[in-house]
């Protein structure tokens, strides 16, 4: 069995992509948490409200994303099931 050296360029690329995904996820989580949990306790005429969407979108966006995710997942599973039926037949 041959042992190959680790490709440092790929490792660096994987780490940078992972770092970017982590920063993006933390940013979205912080924005959404502040928007949903803290912002309702801030006065309506405060300037910080200019940086956030209306509160209705706090429910509409995650529900839409969930429906889209479930739809794509269902379509993918359907295609996989159709392909496996064609191979058997």
C-alpha cells in the first residue's frame, strides 16, 4: 500500500472554504438572532430598525427556505427512485 504525501494546496483551500462558510453562518445567525429576539424590545423610531427587514419576513424567509429545501429533496429522491427502477427492469 502506497502512502501519498498530503497536498498542502488542497488542505489550504479546504480550510479557507470552511472558514468562509463558518463566518457566513455566524453572521447570518447573529443578524437573525438580533432581528428576532432583541429588536422587538428596541423603540420603533430608533435608527437601528433601518438595517433590518420588517418582522413579517422573520417567519416568511425561513419557511420559504424550508419549503424549497424539502421540495428539492423530494425531487432528488424521486429521480433516484426512478433511476433505480430503470436499472432493475
